[in-house]
C-alpha cells in the first residue's frame, strides 16, 4: 500500500529547473486551516538550503551528459566539417537581440524601482551575507547605487546567518541555525539595503565568447561585471565600456577544432589599434551624452510608490522570462558548490573556489549548467500577510506562512499585484490563526 501511494506521489512530482522550485500536483493538498472557496491543485515547495557538502542539482541528468560526451568524442574522430548554428558559430541569434535589450532595460529599471520602494518598506537581513555581497561595477548602474547608499540606514539584516526579512518589524521565527548563532536560534537583525534584496552575481567579461577560458593568472586583469549584463552583451547589447567581438563571418568546426577566418581585431575598431582583451578600465572614456541620458532616466517627481512598485514588479517578471529565453541559446556555467557563475559555453580556470573539498580540485570550480536562479538569485523571504498591522511573525505560526522572492515581497508590500506564478508560494488559501487558536487547529 505504501509503495502504491509513493508511486502516485512521484507521478505528480515535477521539478522546474529554470525557476528552481518543486511543484506537487495532487488531489489532496495540505489541509492547514483552509478557508478558501476553491482549493488550489498545485502546492509549490521551495528548494531547501543545501548543506555545505551537498552539490547543486544538475539541470541535465548525468546519463544524458555521458551520452552527449560520447557522441561528441566520436564525432571529433571523423575528419569532416561539423555544421554549427548561431550562436555556436560566433554569430548572433537575430530574434534574441530585442530580448537582450529588453532584459538590459528591465535590469536597470528593477534596481531603480527597488531603491525608491525602500523609502517606504524596510529590509532586514543577516550580517553574514555582507561579506558575500559584491557591489556592481557597471557604470550604467551608478545612479541607482547612489540612491541605495543614501537609503542604507532604512534597512536592517541579521548578524549571524543569511536570513533576509522584508517589512517594518523583523520576524521572530527561530531559524538561525548556523555556526555562531544563539542557542535559541533567534536572529540578530541589523540594517541592510538593496544588495540583500537583489544580490549581484558577477562573471568575467569575455571579449571573444568563443575564445579560450580565463586563466588563473588573468583573474585580476579581466573585468568582472554582473552576469545578467554579460549575458545581454553576448546576446547583442553593445556597452561602450565593455567591447566585445562581433563576427561577420561564421566560425567553422572541423574535427572538433574551431577555424576562424576573421582577424583577431577588426581594422575598423574605433578605439585604437592597441586594443587589449582585458583591462578595459584603462581605456574607458565617459560619453557625456550617454551619461546625461542615464541621469535623465528617473521617475516623475510626484509618482506614487504603488506605481513605482508596479513598474518594478513588471521589470522583475520581464527579467525572469527574458533571462530564461536567452539561456536557451546562450548557456552559462555555475559551480556546483559555490555561487560562482561564468556566462559562456565553458567555465574559467581561475583557482578561487573555497567550497567543499576544493583542495581535491586544486581550487578549481566544479562547473555545471546554470539556471536562472544562479544568475538572478531570488532570496526567498517569509511572506507577511498583513504588513499594515505591524505585528511581527512568530515562530509558533510559521507552518501557516508562505515565502516569496525578496524583490516580489518588497513590491507587494508597496501595493503591486502579485502574479499567478507565485500564488502557490504565498499560501493565501491558508488562514493564519491567532496564538490562542493554534492549538485548536486540526
């Protein structure tokens, strides 16, 4: 009987690799103090926090990876031309160029909206995450971070673990169970900012995405920019500060070797004949017209906070869908044990991994296929059902509460509508009882 029930559960189990959540479709949803008129047939289980020795789940199964590698090895033994299609041949996928520009604009709008909404909604986070965060370096986002720095005194974070909370009063849920935490597992909240709601994941910028990987000796010479921006650049967005090679003629593959008939650096390159593939900060020239245009891209003076939150929520959804569409053609790699990301067909060779058993890999990363959550970390936080009440969430009622990505929760508390994709995470069909009623719940 148990095996039959287990088989029925596995049948309705699905894993969304691009969103990083597990979905359970069942005729018997979780009966926790339900009061809705129509019961939801889909319950979303968020990914659990991995242990230090655990590896991220693979997007493609290990059996399929072995089968693909065997086929590639067999093909390379035959001396013949292998037909390559964009972007594997160095050319752009024309239909994805508008998508890349839309993702780049949504990325900028998202940070500006988040910085403005932080004036109304406070953010609480854990101090342990401050050492992990790294500031964005792309000049197009300098205006947004000037606003963020001025609002840093309006948000807080926990001193011990990486927990983040969005709202006025920080929650009292005892989930701080890392080394150095208190015996009661209560969080120690301090002020935080936008970098805790929208953490930056950086990647090495590649002048030629079909070229060789970045070596360990070049790790300090090659620029690091946000992974989303690097993905947009490889997909067709031109950023003057970070040039990239745009091929006119395709690259050919003969017996596993790439043959490129173009010059390494085109003659009509406008920045000079002594171009370097790294160290672009030495050749940056501020464009006054572009700088004024960026500064003018601000919100209206009297725009309501709810309208800004709605624009931010739309930008978040466009960013998620756009990055997912771009990654179908432009892959990215991530380390299976740490948060390192490299946009491209292969990972870099810098020996900077300090995760589980990095000594056995000589500091090399354990590269595997990345997902959208690796480039745009969602940072799941507890959903506050009634932000205006001012009552903090307590540990005794945590099983009735849902979770949302920090950016979605931030905009939701400012008045923006939440999409249907997050209904299964919010658990709005569950009524949160009072403390004196909790013991009566069946």
